[in-house]
């Protein structure tokens, strides 16, 4: 009789282990799927932000080119001021 009880207990334990393993496998699959979805969403958002940035830079570049074409002397003076200030900063930083 004792051996029958031990066999039943072992069979119950094996069934419990199988159930836990199946649930763990399901959880792992669900986590993998969530990870894939999060990566895809993250990629999509990054791509959208990059496109917006490219559009913004393109628009800024066009506006700057229009301004330089309309006001070349102001553009030259502004470039001189930026260059002069940059040179002063670099000169002081290398001392």
C-alpha cells in the first residue's frame, strides 16, 4: 500500500511540475511577444521622430538659404560675429 501512495504522490508531483512548466513556457512566450511589440513600437516612434527632425532641418535650411539670398550682408556679418566669438572661446579654452 505504501508504494501505491508513493507512486500516486510522485505522479501528482510530476503532473504539477508539467503544469508549472507549461505555464512558465506560456509566460515566456507572452513576454517575448511583448518584447517584440515594444521593440517594434520603439523603432516606429524613433523613425517618426527622425523624419520630423529631417523635415525641420530641411525647412530651417531652406529658410536660411532664403534669408542669405535676400540679405547677404547681414548673413556675412552674422557669420563673422559667430566666427569671432567661437575663436575667442577656443583661444581661452586652450590656455
